C-alpha cells in the first residue's frame, strides 16, 4: 500500500485506500483485516484505521469475522450502488441538481417511445452519471459485470411486456436525495432500487416458467 500524507481527513484517506484494495482484488472476500498491518502499510496510527474500518463495516464492505475482527465481505451490487449514491450526495450535490434532471427527462422520454434499447440506455446513463459524481473511479468498472447481466435480462423482460416499466419516479426521488445532500437517504433509496429491480426481474422470469401458454409456445 502507498504511504499516506498526514491531513485532517486522514480516516477518509484510509477508507479510500482500503476500498481500492478491495475493488482491485488485493483484499479478496473472506480476507481478515489486521489493523496493525494496515496502519503500518499506510504509515498512520491505528485510530484513523479504526474509524475507516467502522465506516466500511457500516457500509457493508466489511463484516464481522468469526470470533473477533473483520473480514472483507462479498461485493454486493446493492452495497456498491448505495456507496456511490452516498458519496455523490456528500461530494457533488450541486452538480446532481444542475445536470441530473436531464437524465430523468431522457428516461421518461424513453418510456414514452417504448423502445427497449432506449429504456436500457437511459437507465444505465443515469446510474453512470451518479457513479461519476461519487468521485470514485473504481465503482463504475466494479459494477460493469452487474450491468452486463442486468441489461441482458431486463431486455428480455421488457420485450415481453406490453407496457414498459416506468422506474423514473423512483429515479427522481433518488436524484433529489443526492441533490439535497442527504447521503443517508440517497444510499437507502439506491439500495432499495437495486433490490426492487432484482425482485421484479425474478418475478417476471418466474411468471414465464409458470405460465402454461409460455411453456407451450416453445
């Protein structure tokens, strides 16, 4: 790890350094976190390391280890999405307020056209915009695998639905949370959005398997 300079926001620097290690795979899921090693590697005292680890645990990127201590959690799309929205609210609320509504408008226009490609592109563009506001270049590539899978499945689901699913009211709520600088609400709404989307996909795919007409059509 790269040694850190002493600055007032040292705990935040430690958090970002650990996040880099997790996102790049140097700290893999299940790895036990040893405070002394982190402090030595970063050239800081244990106090900012403890503060950073507590924040990462609260964000779901670390979890309690059996017995004692912490280990790296499996990367959960809902956790990463929540982290992106939280950081966007903390760091770039004014940019979200100024530029975000255009993404909402494009999304609503896509719903009106009903074109699957436009719907998917608008959805991804909005989320990528938020990732850029998080000022963390690792979140977007880390989420790429999730988006690749989600776009493929959502395309199949949307093509079967007579009416496109309109998620843009919720997107607008999420944007307003960022624009107002409400980090807790932004993170909560983002996690809810990911879980709701996953449940929707599972429900629609499950309906196809249980629909006798869908089974006989093949």
